[in-house]
C-alpha cells in the first residue's frame, strides 16, 4: 500500500516533536530540582547547623578555661563566676553535646570518629576541672592549704596542652563542615546553571522548532486551504477562477481534484448558458455525469426557452399596444393624484397654522411661566397633543393634554378640547384643577355625543388624557388633577410622583359620572414640576427597538434636574432623538417643565 503523508500525520508529527521536547525539558528540570532540593536540605539541616554547634562548642571550651582560671583566683565560693562554670559543665555542655551527636549521625564515619574523640577529651578535661580544681578548692580553708592549691594550679597548667590540642582538632572539624557546606552549595549552583543552560537550549530549540513547524504547516496545509477558500469564494460570487490547483497526495489533493472538475464543469455550463441566452438553442452541452441534476435542468431549460420564445414573440406585439394605452391612462391618473395630494397637503398645513394659533405664544409662556420649557414634537404635520396656559385669581394655570389619536383626527380633537377648556376656565368661578376637569369632562362628553342617540356597543370612547396644574407664585401652593397623566415634582434630587385618576376626559352620556381628585402641594424654592403626555415613554428605539418606558424617563428627569431649564429641554430632545434613531416617531410628544426660583 502506497504511503500517504496525510494532513493528520503532518499535524501529529509537528505536535509530537513539540511534546517530545517538552517532556525532555520537564525531565531535566525535575531531576535538577530534586538534586538541588537535596543539596539545599543538607546545607540547611546538616552542615550549617553543624558548623554553628561546633563553633558554640569551641566557645564553650574557651569559657570553661576562663571559668577554671577565675575559680583558681577567687577564694569566695558564692560568686557568679563559679556558678557559671558549674552551669556550663553540668547543663550547657550536655545539651550541646547531645545536639552535636545527633547532627553527626549525618556525617561520614571519619568525621563521626573525630567528634567522638573530641567530646571524649572534653569530658576528661571537665572531669579534671571538677575533681582537681572545683571540688578541692571549695571553701576558704582549702585555698589556704598550700599543697591543695599547688596541685590544683599544676593540674590547670598541665591541661593547657590538652586544651590546645582539642581546639586544633575542633577547628579542623569546623573547616571540614564549612567545606562540606560550600561544596554542596557549589554543586547546587552548578546544577542550577546546568538547568538554566538546558532550559535555554530547549527553549531555543522549541522556538526554532515551532517556527519550522508553523512554516511547514502554513506551507503544506494553510496555504492550500487558503487557495481552496479563495476559489470557493470566487465561485460563491459567480466568478470562475482562471487557475487550477496542483495535485497533492493527501486530503487537500482529493478536494483540489474534485474542485478542479467542478470548475471545469461550471465553465462549460457558463458557456452553454451564454449560448442559450444569446438565442443559440442548438449549442452543444454535455452534463458532468448521468446524475448531474443541474445539467439535465439546463437541457430542459433550453427546450423550454425555445418554446417560450416562439410564444413570447406573438404576445409581445399584442401586449405592446396594451401597455402604450395603459401608460397614457396612468399618466393621466398620476396628474389627478398629484393635484389631489397637493390640495390635501395644503389643507393639513393650513390646519397646522390654525392649531398653532390656539397654542399659547412664547411671549405668554415666558410671562406666566418665566422659568420653564415646553418640548412639543408632533408626530405628523398636525398634532393630537396641545398645551394650555392661562391665569385666574392670581394663579397661573397650565396643562398638558393628549387627545385621542394623532394627525388630522387628533388635531380636530385638540381644537375641540382647547375651546371647551378655555370656556370652562373663563365662564366659571371655580379654579381648582379637579373642578375644571369635572366641567371639562362634562363639556367634552356633551360635544362629542350630542343628539341623545344610543351608542353602539363596543364603540370607541373619544376623549383626552390631561395633567392640569395651578401655581400661586406668592404662596408657592400648587394644585393638580389629572386623567391618566401623572405629576412629577423633583425636590433635592428626590422624585415625588402623584398619580392621576384612571379615567379619561370625555365619558359617554348615560354613564355614571366620576369626579376627579384634587391634590395640593406646598412647593419649595428649587423644586421642578413636570407634566407630560405618554408619547416620550412610548417611543420605540434603542439597540433592541423597545419602548423608552416610564422608569428610564423618571431617571432621565432626575439626572438633568440640576441643569438650567432651557438646557433640560435640549437634553430631553437629543435623548429621545438618539433613542429613536432611524425609527419613525410613534406618537405626539409633549413635556412641560417648570422650575421654582
């Protein structure tokens, strides 16, 4: 069987090399770290403590010699120097001896023999000190005994050579332990240096090997696949590639062969389609195979087109005459529609001027509500929302009104509502918002449903949603009543919401009359009052095409409340326009804000 160096084998070879080098690096690192860990343990747990203990033993030997000298010179028994020598021989030395013997178990046999010999000699010297000096010279009478004193001095002098010999052996042993510690440290650093060399070498090998493997992969896999991708993208756009892919002995080669066959077949199909499209129905075409569905469909299409062309030639002549006649009729109708559209548009624009005439002029707004803004954005040319401002009994009155519908129907309703509201305020003595809305409700109901006829079941209830406020700027008393539309007061960063009654202006005759609720507030300097229609919160937009909603609207008002009142209007307008984006405005928008200075 012929060997095939497939894509899987190529990838496996590349990853195998990397894995092998990684295992080698791990092995050397692990061996070196274990050896270094052992060397470090020997230095920290054996040799360094051994050197410290031996030096302490050397110091203790010197102190014993000094203590023996003081014992010979000081006749009084109860002195600290004598007690120190007793403690040294009976307490300090046994503890240190036990420590050294425990540490020496890790030494070599020669070093163990040396330390045992040194300790044995020290034991003998300390025994001589006890028996020849400390015991005989115990009190004043013994110091006065010339023979006892002489023997003690002679013993001390005779032990000097032995003392020097012990110190010499002890110094040699200390040097050996220091040498062992240095040797182990050197070996540990050498192993780390070796590890560093190994890691750097393997790192370079891995880096160069990675580059070679990446280059090999790109050359043998990525580049051919990119070429296949390029050809497929060209074919996806309907472009036949001029080049063909070279044969290969792997899976990409098999795909390349199939793709080359497909390109050749598409080329023949394209030439055939061009011939048929130009009217050459006798052009030759050979399908790719007996199962070539597209080829069979093209042959069938050629026959169908041949037949259709004969039929169409006959129909074209007949239809041409009809089209010419219809074109003349359509042009005549279009002229009539353009005239009609202009009349309707002109009428609506005139209605806009009428509607704008009923709105309070800017001068009146500035006079009665000097520190305020009105954001008024009709959905169409004319609007179903309107705002009203007036003055009565020393109080400033203002309202935001949302009539049923928008456009022309809403505009008619707004004119009706404006006229009735104006009459109610002018022709009555009462001035509370609730009383005004009760009278407005009755007037709108009678106007929209006059004649006493019974209304069909399910008929829509035309009417208005409204927020109506009065402010006495001398006492800062605010009164409010509303149909569906609430009142917001923002005071010191906190929003106070007053809900409206849940029924509109404009009930049917015969229904039970409902009374509106009057709300009274004592305003403070710095408060801001907001009334509005539902158009702002109901506007669709944002990244997901959802409504703006009431809660974000309240948060927005709280965020901009500290800004100057005119800037608040600019921010509100920009925010809703950015939110709307490319979507249509869904309803009329009206927001009124009043800042209490």
